């Protein structure tokens, strides 16, 4: 790992290029957590869990196939002096959960009739919103769909239930 004479350049706002924030649900309690672009770890204000921001991957569906594009690189990948061993362990566990979710999501999409493009599009958007949560697809997303588009909800729910039964 590189060493810096004056400390981590990420801690100097002169190096901070992006003041945007990112909001994700806490994977433990669901409370919204806000990260600034330079933050990788934040404590949830509700349950006090340490939460690491891992950007959702870009997900595309082309020619009947899911394509996951890696998220942007960050300083943790090449330096990480700001984290302790426990933090790395938590990040590794979180990444493993996301990799499993990606695998399960590929199987879910593979179980859907390719003609049901609207269902596939729904699941892709729902998965992006659920990537940091415990479940493959957050139940709240299904609840909103049920209110907004009952027919699509019925189709999507049936695919999801059949998929869950196969696990």
C-alpha cells in the first residue's frame, strides 16, 4: 500500500472533486443513510451500525442477458489506511453478500419469460434500490408497485414467489 508523507490525500478537501451525496438504506434497520462522495463508512443514526457505502453496479439487460458493470474505483481499493482490520472484514462480508445477490438476481431474471420486458425492467430497477438491503427485492418496492400498477405487481410477484420456491 502506498504511504503518504502528509497523510491520506482523501482527507484534504483540496483533493475532493465531488460534493454530491449518496443515500442508501441501512442494511440492518432500513433507515436512510447519507454519504458524502469522500465518505466510505458512516454510523447509522437509528441503529448505530457501521455502514459502508458500496456503489450499486450498473445493470443492463441486453439481448436477453444481464450485464453487471463494476462500480467506480475508490481509495479503499488501493490504500485503505483510514480503515482498521474490522472494517475490512465488514467490507469483505458486505461484498460477498452483494456477489451472492448478483448471482441470485441473474437466476431470477433467467426465470422470467423474455417477452415480459416490463417485468424484467421492474426487477432491474427494484434490485438497484435493494442492493444494500437484506432481501433480493425489498418488500416496500412490491407494496408501491401493487398500488401503482396492480397487473404488473401480480405478474412480478408470481415470478418472484416461484423463484423463491426454487431456492
